[in-house]
C-alpha cells in the first residue's frame, strides 16, 4: 500500500459511488463487505468445484483444501 501511496490518494477520492468487478476463485463472507457485495456467479466446472454442481449463481468460495 505504501508503494502506491494509497493513504495519499484518500485526499482525492474515497471510492464513494464506485463499482468494481473482481475475478477470483470465489467470495467469502466478511462483515465490512457483506452489505456492499452484489450477487456473483460460480464459473468453476463441476469436476473441479467443491460444491459439486459446477457453474451456478452461487459465488461462495468452498475452499480448495482436502478432506
């Protein structure tokens, strides 16, 4: 954060009203982000997904840990 001077950017913008998209392996619930998170989608195929049902409108991260 220091390398890009993130603290110094706050005097110019705080992100209010900004929507961003994130491509990741899934989302986990977090109290600071829950009310700010829009619905997502799961693009992990059935043979690789931990929830066993492949592509679906449930973006939760089931984790990649072993049994």
